[in-house]
C-alpha cells in the first residue's frame, strides 16, 4: 500500500526486534511528523552507536571505542571480585541491585551445544587470562538460571575451582514477595536445597 | 546505567511511540549487533523519509516530494467521488477493502475544541476548493466513528450539502463475524437505526 521512501522506512523498522507491521507503520508516521532535526538526531544516534561503541578490552562489556568500560575504568571498584554474566544487559541488572562493587566479565552467550556454542565461542579463555593477571580471588557465576546458564556455570566452576579461587553461584529460590502456592516445583526445590540458617 | 552513544541511542529510541525503556534497550543492543551497513540503511531511511516525503498538493495524502500521491496520480480512479479521511493511514485501511475506486481527501485530524482543533486547523478549506475545481459529485465522510469523527462528519455535511453534491457517511454497526451478545449498546443501537431492507 505504501510506496517510495515511506515503504522503505516501514520495512527497515519492521526488521527491528519486537516491532510488528502495525508498530512499524505507527513509528514511520511519527517520524514523518516530527521536526527534521529530531529525525536526524535519531538517525545519527544509530550510526554513532556503530561507529563509537566497542567491547571493553578487559571485561567485554560495551564501551566507547578505545576505552575501558565504565566499570573497569572506575578504580573504586574491587578488582579482585569478578561477576561473570552472559550479556552486557545483565550488568545493568546487577548494577541496579547496588549489591555488587566488583568488576564483571561478559561471556557473550552461554554454552549451547545444539546451536554450536561451545567454550571457544564464549569469552572463556579471556576470563582464565584475567584470574592471574588481575589477582582475582572470587568469581560469582551470574549466568541465567536456565538450562544453558546452569551448564555454563557448572563448566566454569570445574575450570576455575582448581585455580584456588572462590567460585560462587547466585542463589535460586522464590522471588521476594512471591507465593509458595504459585511457585513451580523446580524453583521451590531449589529454595529448599539452598536453605540457610536463621539467626535469631 | 548506560553511558555515551549507547545511552543516547536508547534515549532516542525511547521517544518513539509504543517503545518503552525495555524495548528501547533491546533494539539498541540489536543495532549494536547487526552489520554496520544494515544500521546505516536504517538511519538513511529515516533521513530519506523526511527529505523526500511531502503531502500530495491535491488530497494531502503522503507523497514523494513534488509529486501527486499514488492515488491522485492514477487517472483510472474516479475523480468525481472523494472519500474524506482524518489521516493518511486511513487511506491504507480503505484501500485494503478494494471497495473504493475514487479519490481521497485527508483532513489531518478531526474537530476537537478542547484541544483547540477547529476547521481552520484541518484541510477543510482545501476540500471546499476541490468540489468545484474537480467537479466532485459525492463525498463519503469516512472519519472515525467516535466523538470527534462524528462531529467532524456532521460539520462537513452541513457545509457540503448546500453545494448540491451527495454527502454520505460510512455505516456504523456490528462488525462482520461479531456477536449480538457482546455488542455495546451504542453500536447495536446504530446497527438498528441503520437497518436495511432485506431483498429476498
């Protein structure tokens, strides 16, 4: 129904994740209406993120080109404790808790033999390299609590424990504010398995 | 949590309609991952739509700059019947029915005194100008069947009827495949009011 540059824009927008044909159409018409400077700024920010963003050479978090990421560049952070995550977005989730003052290591995925993702496709070698170089004393395995994440955590634990450092895994259990009745049996099982002494 | 060009992109994306913070984040990381050419093509299509798109000088539909829109440029269409819509997107909806072979007129809104939108803010004067110039014999008032759309249709009917042309309004009623039981009383009332003789 649409032709020319409007059709082209709707097609491009429709390729973005989570954007269906209706949303693409709505966004395209929104872009038609806003001032040219605003549209130009959006377009520029897309190009800029590709030109200027790279991976931190230390932890493989997202960083502005040629720099360490914000966490690695911050020397108030504890360099000896490293939280291992699958994805840069997971760093944001951990940071939001304000419970962690160490550094990160981004694997960029999780083990998934069916999709051909083994240790060589992840940043595992680089993690091993950091243990000695940065005198790391603890790694917190913060991969997702699903099949791939658990397998990855288990694999890393086997690799890291012989190096004589503490290797911990985030707890699985009932979400805060959750309800026993509605907990799935796997989660409740984990919560019981991971029970802790109550200090009165 | 994010900084630099990634932060800027997430902010820009978050301004688009229907894109919340989570979607903006997801799209930004998607853009980080795709090849630079693909990101560049998306950015270019945003700029192109602003540079190349304008409003059709005849009906105010979207058109490539300096041209009539696809409908007005197509001389197989009946120039004497004009379907009046609020928005260019409504044209796509009508076209999809394949029930209409005339031309369009886009008002770019509906009367809404509370938001300061009167006839002067809409393309009403231009519609009046077309009636004589293009020898229009019928206008189909195809504004939305809501408060603003009905008010606009009523206003236009009062304006156009004295010019001696046929002025019609799209029917309100139960949607095809609908269910009497679930119809709201306004719609069902309209359906009864607009009842038609059954020709056996």
